[in-house]
């Protein structure tokens, strides 16, 4: 290997990349458990197809536009030097790690960011339109923002000097505002605010949350780009914030509703993990505990905004990812310490309000860009091929209407239908079998 190659750091980044890639199947289970039975497979498929689509887009053009040499010196986009990964081989290094694994690590971030948006439009988006959206959105929204924040020469990183260690703006604010744009564009689900749309499988939700939490250590600690003390600090901060996020959400539930729920535990942990993502490399343990707690409490209230304001964010992408992403990014300006950042400090460490203003500016810039672009992309796709599923397909369920299968009808294509298309006999004439009644939503 060339001079400068570090085997230990490379091994850690290989491991971290695998952990982050696991997060998307974990997200699929998390989201899949939260939807109704008639759309669970479609929900899983929206995450899994994102893996395939984003990978192809990233390798062909996304990586070079995000991390290629800055185009024109404006800090807005990378150049085309690495189009199709041209010129990158096993001996190519980014810092002291192979460029190929660096590109794969960043690819894993792009995949889960796109997949996260799907939760805002669960139950009502056309699967084909979603796949097209993922490809276009990755190139036009995710890639530029990644360049702004993560790439040498990006304007948020090198000119604004806002801090974002692992993607509070690139991932969380980006997907949250994009999810809001699509939710407004597609409109609410049939029966929104009138019908109970409860999660169909809470154990699946908890399993998905556990996999997300596990993968988040690669997400945050891997962003140190080495097996070092900064990675260790990010690891501990991630655990701390996930725990206080969970406890904060449960405390609100207990006080407000009288019950601490399993869905609340999963959602609170995710809120804490989201909030610490941008700040895990900038704050100490105390700051991590406070940031996680703030996210858990605030997000537990924010998820009800959709009922008051009338937008149908099906699985609370706005209430959890956008809100917690903003909390974690902005509070860097309060809790950042020079020991962690090597220079910049927040209000509580005597750094004044300058860093706080930079953090707010980064959030507003990314949020405005992502919302505007996403709404435009969604509107164009809607005009060209239709983005929202038909009312008939939505009421039947996208599993049957789109994929011709059902997660809870083994060996059949739908409720009461065999694989050759014949109707199954009911238990008694004129009655639906009890097992089917239990599965209806």
C-alpha cells in the first residue's frame, strides 16, 4: 500500500460502513412495524429499493459531485474528475484510508437519508414514482448538501465554519424537510384524523430501533475516520444521548398520557440518536446527555403537530428527524467544548454566540434548499407519472395492489385469494374467516 496507509483506521472504517449499511434494513423493520398490515411489505420495499437505486447513482455520479475537487471555488458542488469512480483504485487514498472504502462509507449515509424520507409518505405513494424520486433527489438534493457540509471546500464547512460531525444537516434536517415537502405535496392518507392508524407490530418496531441503535455507532464513531480517541468520544456520546432521549420521551408520555409505551421508548431513543449525530464530536458527555434529553422531550410533543396543522407525516419523519436534527445541530452552539473541537466553543464554554449563529444559519440554509428542491422534484414526477397511489389501491393496501403479495397471507396473493386467483371459501357462507378479520385495518 502507498505511504500513509493506516491498517487500523481502515479496519474500523470497513466495520463502520457495514454498521451504517445495516441501518437501512433496520429502518425498514422500524417503519414496517409502524404501518398498517396492508402496507408493510411496500414499506420494507421502499427502504430496500433505496439501497439499490442510491448505490448506482452514487457510484456513477454522486460521489464525484459530492467529494470531487470543488467546482469553480464556490463551495457548492464537486467536479467530474471521478465520474463512474474513474481513476480510483485499490491504492488510492483519502487521507490515510482507501478512497474506495471512504466512498462506500459516504454511500451508506446517502442510502439511509433517502430511505428515511419514505416514512413521511407511507401508505400512499406509488412505488415506481418513489424509485424515480430517490434517484433524482439523491443527485439534486443530497449530493450538493453533502458537498457543502462534508467536502473540503464546501461552503458550510470551510466558509461558514458551522460544525456537523456526522450529518445533522446532511441527513436529518435534509430528510426531515424533504419529508415535509412530500407530505404536503401528496396530501393526507384516506381517513387521516378520522381512523386509528396504529402500528401493526410493535415488536418489529423495537427490533428495528435496536438495529438502528447498533448501526448508529458506526454512523457517529465512524465519522472520526479512524480508530482513535475522537471515535471513542463519539461512541460514548451516542450511547448517552440515546438513553436520555428514550427516558425523556417516556417521562413526557407518563405525565401526559399516564402510560409509558414501547413505541415511545423506540421513538425517544431514535430522537436522542438523531440529535447527537451532528454534535457527538463537539460536546462532552454532559452535553450529550442534555442534548439527548432535550430531543426526547421536544420530539414527544412535536409528533402531534401534524394533527394540529393538518399535514400527514405518516411515521413522524418531521416530528423526530427534523426536530431532533435541528435540536442537535443548534445546541452545538451551546454545549460545544474546545477540548472536543480543537477551537470552537459554545455558550456554556465561554465561546459567545458566534457559533450558535453559525449553527442556525446552516440549519436554515439546508432546510430551505431541501424543502424547495424536493417539492419541485416531487411536483415534476407527479405531473409526469403520478406520485400518489389511486384511492382504490390505497384502500386495498399497497402490498396487494403493487406487489401482489401480503405479509400475513402465506401462500396467497391477498386476503381470500389463492395464487391461481380463485377465492378461498369462508368459514361459513357469508362470513369472513376470523383470521382475516384480525388482519384487516
